[in-house]
């Protein structure tokens, strides 16, 4: 069994985001899923923020056998700097996903 990634917002398949096309061949769709978070509209893109209430963000779950490669590409697409998380547009977190 491989690792899994969860996409919400413009990384989901229907949006056909240009950077996403580079990692699509490394992904196998497993289904829709949800995380405990609140979704905020930041204008041209959304942001999911962890929530302690019953807020839910729906998205897509994918399996990959190349987690390192996929995460490196996603970091570039999303503007995440692992060495400088405070200077990043987004953060990356390991969370529980309900299918």
C-alpha cells in the first residue's frame, strides 16, 4: 500500500490546474474524502484551516508510490518552502482523512 495525498480546492481534478498535470501520472484516485477543517476564500484560491468544531472540507484522496516526488512537486506548485515554513504561502500537514 502506498502513501496518500488529499486535495481540496484548485488541486482537485476538475480544475485541471497546470502544475497538477505534472503529478497526475503518479496518482491513483481512491475516492472523495473529508477532513476536519474550515474553508476560507482567499480570493483566487481557498485555504483549509484546522477546526475543532464539526466543520468539514471535502476533497479527493489519491494513492501514490512516489510520495517524495509528489510532495516535492506540490511544494513547488503551492509555494511551500520546507526549510522556511513561515515564508510559505501554504503549509503542509499530515491529517486524518475520512473516506
